C-alpha cells in the first residue's frame, strides 16, 4: 500500500478549482435528472451524483495533455477533465452542436481536445483504450499519462485484467482508478467481487495498489498525484481503489431501494464529498463562504446557459446519418 | 376457464418469456439460468432484498424467489467467463439458459458462441450435447421523437447475422408473446445451442393470448401470418409487425401482400418462403439489421436461386443503412426501417 | 405561459408509458417539482413532477398508453387559457394521405447495355410457349416484360392463330378444371414415380358366362363387375404381393382387400370402393356395385365411398374393347383391366372351336414386384374362372 499526505499544500486556485468542478458536476447531474424527469428524451443516463470527489481528485493531479477514459457513468469525468458543459448538454439533447454532433449521446461523450478519450458503456473496454494511450505516449517518448476509470463491476471483466497485465509488463504510464460504489447495476460488490479489496488485485500484476476514501477529494488527489508521478517517471502503472457511493440508481429510472437499504444512502450522504470539503476549507480558512457561494451561483448560471444553448441548437441534418462511417483520407 | 377468461389471458412478450422459463424450470430440475442482474440484489436475501431487477426487461422477474440462488445465478460483469461456464455446464448434465444483457455485448463472449458452443458437438464427434439457450435482447427504439436520442451505437444493434452465420448455432427471433413462449420452451428442450433474440421494444403489438399450458413451436419453421397474392413481405421480429402494417396500407391500394414471419434465421425455412414467392412472384425482405452480409440478403440470394423461374420483379430488401446506430432520435428514426420505406419499395415493384 | 407535461423517457427500454393516476385535481395549484401524476411502464411505476409552478391542467385520460414525448397535460399560469388540443409534434402514424410513391425507380438507359428486360418468369413462359421477347413491349417498371405481358400475348395469340398448334381453328375450349383437372393432376402425380407395366392374358370365360346365367337373382343376372371384383379379391388372397402401396422407404402390403371399380361419369371417371371385397358375398357385392354406380353417375358419392381402395378393376367390355393398358390408380400398385367377353376361335384338341374368351390386362407397378407375381395372379384368375365348383360356391354363398 502506498501512503500519502493529504495535507500537502494546495494553492487557493487549486482549492477553488476542486470546489468548482465538484459542484459543477453535481449541478449538471441534478439538472439532468430534473430535465429527464420532466420529459427531455436524453436516452439512458447514468448519474454520477455522490462520486464527484473521485473524478475531480484524480483529474486535479493530471495535466491538460494527459488522457482519461471513462465508463457509462462518465459525465463527472468529462466535466472534471474540462469538457464544455454546454456542448455536453447539447449532445444529450441530440443536437448538432453536441460534443459528438448528436451521434453518440450520454454514453459516448468524447472530447479529445481536452484529453477525454470517451465515455464507454461496454464495461471494461475503456480501460484497454487508456492503456493504449499510455502505450502511445511511451512509443512517442511523450510525458503524457493516462488514467482509466472503471467501476467495481468492471473489476471482474476479463478485459480489465488483460489491460492491467499489459500495462505492467510494458511498464506503461497509466493509472487504473477503480470507483467502487458498491454496486454493478443491482449486484452488490460483496457478492460479485472475490477477495477482500479490489486494490489487492494490483499485486497479482506486480503493481502497487492503494485505497483512498472516495468521499475525500483531497485524499483522492493526493493518492492520485503519487501514482501519476510514478507513472510519469517511467515507473509503471498503479491501481487506485476509491470507495465511493452513487446516491441514485444505476440509470435514471432505476429504483435502488430494491437492492439497497435506505440507511446506506443516509450514511453516504452524511459524508457527502462536497459538504465535507466545504466544511473543511471554511474551517481551515483556506477559502471563504463568499468564494464558494460565488462558484455555486456561477455554476447554476452556467447550467441555465447550457440548457438554453441545447434547446436552441439545431438538430443534426439527415445526411449526418451517413457521415463518418469510414475515415476519409482528408480531415 | 370460460371462453371469456381464455380470451382475456393476454400476456406481454416479456411475461410470455417469463412463463416459458418458469414452466420449464419447474418441469426439469437441470434447467438453470444465469446472467447479469437476472435477479438483482444478489446475496442480500438476509436483508430482505431479493429479486431487485429480474433482468432488463423483467423477463426473469420472480424466478429467484421460486427456484433459489442455486438455479438462478446473478453473475459479475464477466461475459466471457460466465457464458463459458454455461457451455461447460451444458456439456456436463445441466440445461443452462444464459442471458447476454444486449446483443452489443456479444463481442465480450463471442468466442464462447462461435468456437465453443456451436462447434463442440461436431468437433467431438457427437460425444457431448450442448443444451444451451442464449437469450439476447436487441434493437432500436426506432420511434419518432422530435429531439434527444436513444441508446446509441453500442446499445441498439441487431447483429443476429453474425450469430446466424455460425454453423451449429440455431437462431430464433420470436415476434409475439405467443410464439415467444413456444419458441423459448422449444429452445430449452433442444439438445443443441439455440440463440433466442428478444427485441427490446416490441410493445403492445406483441401482446396477445398465450395458453397457460406449456407448448412448443417448431424451430426451423416460418409462418405465413397474412395471406396474399401480389407480393411476399418477409419480416423478422419487430419488422413482421411493420410488414403487417404495410400490408394493411397496401390493401387500400389493391395490392394484396402475403406476410411471412421468418421466426427462425438458422436453420432457415426456405420451403415456406419459396412456396409464398412462387405464388406471389415478388419478394421484399424487411430486416432491421445492417445490410452487408445480412440475413435479408441471405434470404434474397436463396430465393433468387430457388424461385428464379417464378420471379416477376427483382428481390428487394429494406434494412438499416450500413452505419452505426446514431444517438440523435431524428437520425435513429431514419436508421430504423419505417413503413414509408416498405411502401416505397413495394410500389417500385409494380411500376 | 403554458408548459407541457410530457411523457418522459425513464429507462433504457421504455418506449411508452400508461397514465395510471392524476395525483392532483384539475385546476389545483402545484409547485415546481410536485408529483402530479403516476405513470406505469412494464418495469416500474413512477411519479411525474410538475416542471414549473402553476395551475394543473390535465389532458390525457387515466388508462391511456402514450409514447415518449406525448403531452399528458399542462401547467398554466393563473388565469391562462389552456392551449388548443396538442398537435403532437411526434407523428408516429403518418397521415393516410400518403399515397404510394411510384416511379421513383431510376430507369436505366433503354436497352440496358444490350440486354432485354424481362422477368425470369416472363422469360420462362415465353420460352415454353415460343414467344419472341424481342417483339414484345413490357408494362413492368422501366419497360420490363413481366408475366402479365406474356399471358396477354398468349391469350391474344390464341384468338388470332386459333390455338397452340397454329393452323387449326378451335371448335371448343374446355377449361382444364374441376373433375377433369383433378383426374389429370392425380394421374400425372401418381405416375411421376410409378413404373407401370401391363401383362395381358386371354382367359376362358365359358364357365363364368354359364355360372352367371345359372345364378341370376330374381331374373337379374349379376353384373360382370361384381363377378370380377369377387374373383380379383379371391385372387389377391392367394397372391397378395400386388395388394400394396409404395412409400418413400417401404412397400406396404395391405391385409385388407378393398377393391375399387371404375365408373364412367359425365366429365370423367370415378372409382367407388368396396371395402373387404374378399369377405363380401357376391350378391351383396352386386347390390353395392349397383348402388355406388348409380350414385357415382348422380354425383352423390361421399368421400368414404371413394377412399381406401387397395386395388382397382376397370371393365371396358361394354365398350367392346378387347385389351388395353389400364393406368394405375395412385397410390395403388395394380389395376385389372377387363376386356369384352366375346365369342372367339379357341384351339382345343388340335382343332379350332368357338368359345367365350376375355382378355385380362393387368397393369402393375414394377417397383413392387417384377412380372412373376403379376403373371401368377393372372394364372390364379384364369384358374378360378375355369373352376365350376368355385364359381358355384361363390354364387351360392350369397
């Protein structure tokens, strides 16, 4: 197990960024839930509410030129990595101005300009792509690092094991971030995952494994920082397991009380990552209430703008059905 | 049961599948079922949580309550692993039903179907049987929304062509609650591997009367679901309902279409289709899969050969285009065959 | 401004939902986010929330099933009039005024690379009937010659040229239909697989003629049909080989003897069947032959009267036919043709004397047996016909 010091000093800008990203994800997802419930046909959506600290903590330790690959529960990773929420909202509305020109939807949001390799709903596959990005960095002698996000469900997918083994034997600059929120759809982790901790699986591949409290963004950031530095220094991959919790169901429309006890959610909410961070930064006087409130207001305004943008944007033209099937010679 | 009660016994497609599995599991203790979240809340019965999902379409709801976790197994996200385990169990005395959550995931376990389940009996000179049923939801919503989207490229495909292509694997595509129950029971009783494709969005068109007692329908038999004289419309799954709707509209224009529900893609019932085409002289195959190397073109090629001397017009197919499924609803509606596509294709045969 | 409450898409597999309840009465004030309706899908029941605060104006009826995006109702501002009935922006069933678009097929250049445009069936029929496609115009798409064109050409040709043979004028056109067609199809189908062969034997009929005269019933002589049915049935008891049917993989030799006899009727031939002819007394056989024959000519036979035959007798004696090659009655494997009983020269004791003879023509399916059993059957029949004692027993039995 690695040890790290969550108290290592962050600048004011960095702290503001952490709060800004977490609250923007929260606001986006809550707004999306509202929109879907009141009739916006955004297709299947998988909300990240409750897990914000993991995406934000990890991305805080990454460079803009680094890569991440994500899962169906990917809006948080997209926002943490810097994807424009207006274009995300437009994508969800199926508009031509969306990140994927309306061709991908929630489960495929991608923005390679900010290093987001894509939300990928085939469980485990995104992990292999992150390994590929790390391989590319190594071959090109670039200092880029890749982070592969996956869940406790994907931890049982063969592709993830193959990806970890490959990364280890080739000493690739990739980190594996397992967001263990306790459930794969409706199947609990204590049933589906053999062994005591997912982080222990790292040992099978000769790489370091660490656990971090997924509700504590500073802890996640510190742990991520450590393993990313390792990777960037050419010391190979690591596995970071972050215990976290999704407040809502697997997908919008799922009733989680069919497979979870209500107390669980209460306990998780009592350790809400945003609330805890807010309390801490105020208590330590790293930031003021005015700083935080301003961010809250700004994010709500940004969300309003994103929805208006999505509503006003045009639909894709029928010809889009046939575009980009093959990769053309010219850009 | 009075006639009125019998007539009222209408089940949805999922309810019919549920009943088929349930009745077979009662009849035969070697039938087990595995898949992701086919029950849900696995291992939590002691907390009072059980049967949380029953599968994405509720087709397996209630089975764990009746048959217990030894025979109704939730699996981790490990398609290659658990489909392989089902193959091994089928070789050694069990009759497993395995569910792949949707057809887009067959890439995760294709070897188990392609190289293992389909070929074991052959490669081993008949030493083992493979009484394996693979249930797989598929298909787009295909309806017309004015914006927003569907389940996009990796959750909306049809893909049964890549399964029908494998020798040794039987593939059935039921279209109604009635034939869903009959074909599912038949598949469970087969001693070889059978894929049962279940369209995710059949809706009320598939709802209908389902007899309470167990029954089978023959695998490898297509069904003429509407008689006609002037053109044969072959439909698969949801597309059969589209063909029936098209036949109604064509009748108003004095074109009497015969509709054949293909039901089994492999082995294909060429005789029924041939008999129809020889009568009507014209064939349109409606298939929501992508066209290159599709079942639609396979049927067309077989009929071009066998029905050559009766054809009065070229054989046509109505399919999705050769593209991935787009997210945007306005594009998905164009992607999925609609009634206008069928009507336009048929009318061109008459000039 | 009125804000529509639309059916949401609440799960991956939801295409439609059913409104099961309105939770607030029409006209009530609702808050943004307040649950106002309950919707049921196959998977779950969930609550619909008001998108904004205002006055609830339900539109959809409880119990209706609606697709995603359908309008269930509105939230109105106070005092606002509800909008006109929603024109669903979602057209799931395009209006019936959609005519069928025709002629959308791009016509290839005429002559299409030198090939003649005709459908496969048109080509086949043209070939079968000797029509020249090059001299025809097609009415199919893009000028293709289609089946209808061929059929029209054939009909016209018959009118002009007077029939398929060319020069001769048509006196009468009898449709190949009804009984005639049925017989034609059955025979052709039956003979598609059978291998028929006819053996003939001239037999002495003096004793039969005498026996018939002696054993008339009430002055009525029993008809030759009945006699030959009885003789054949008896013959089959001794030689059962030909009382059989060929199937895909076996020859089924029947236990029972059900003898059919051919009856000429208007428009063709019908074959009523006498079941268990071997155990039926002669007088009863005669009565059955009379009754079935009459009903055959009247057209009042039941299907059971003509089914189940295992062998057939056909008697052309009344038409003054000496010998012939009767055609098998599928799926039977043998048929006995009876020629006329006539006075013919017979060789006896080195001299020629007049005698009553009859030629029996036995056609059988060579798949069932070769000639020997058939010859044996004829020999048995010849022997029985010359056996006074036997003929007497048959007549007296009843």
